[in-house]
């Protein structure tokens, strides 16, 4: 098994074996990054493939001075942003401001109450713009000024979308918490069906 520096050197020489090894090693990690920004798995896989094309094309420019994982992660995030801009040309912007409740309370949620799948589903239900800003700020650690520049929006828009995203997330988690508290022995299918019914009322 080749080390990362050896794989990187091989990829810089366009060695197909090295490229396959890089893909096998990091595709799972990068797919997880892409899934946070995509509307579904199919879109995430498209972003992933484009990400690897960019990695293979520009890997010769990787200096080796910083984290390689951080370097490829940034490429994935930038590719997701490009896809977001591209999709805006074909998608109506859905404004949900009037549906965002600011009266969700301040009760903290138990750390182990929600599974990772449930949290991911809640995040994935956010409108594209809200999800993009939330991920860039809360997960990737970008500042609102940087996010505004990357997405071509006003800094106050970035701040307000992040605030609204948090309100939506808290509201959804509060509803899910009540359902799980009411039906502690219910299986995941029953909880999901109950949540869907509640969301339609």
C-alpha cells in the first residue's frame, strides 16, 4: 500500500493506479462532505465526480505544506458552491421566512436523543440557500463576509439566512423530540410517518 505522498506523486504523473487508490481512500469522506450540500444522493455523487476531476487536474499544484485532507475538502466545498450557483438558474427560490417560527424556545436537546441520520435529514430539508450558508458557517467555519463573497450575496443576507436556518432546524428537532418522547418504543418507520403527518398539518 502506497503512502499518501507516494499516491499524490503518482497522481501528479497521471498514474491511473495512483488515481484509483486516491479515489478509494477518500471518496467516502468526500461524499459525506458533498451530501451536506446536495439536494439528494445523485447530486452529491455528481459533485463528488467533478471534485475528483478537479483534484486530479490540480494535484500537481499541491505544495504538501498543509493538510491534504483539508485541501481536497476545500475543493469539494468549492465544487458544491459552483453547483449551487448552476442550479439556481433552473430552480425557483422558495422563501420560507413567513413559516419560520421564532418561538421555538431555548430548551436544549439531549445529546444522544437524535441519530446522525435524523440530524442529516433535518439539515437536508432546509431550502438550498439556507443549507449552503449553514454548512459554510457552522461546519466549514467560514465567516459571513467570506460566505457573502463566495455566494455573491450581501453579508446581511448571509447572517439572516444562517439565523433562519437555525430557527428552522430547532423547530424541526423540537417536533421530532416531542414525537420520540411520546412514542419511546416506536420504531423508526412509525416515527418518520408521524413526523410527516405532523408536518402536513
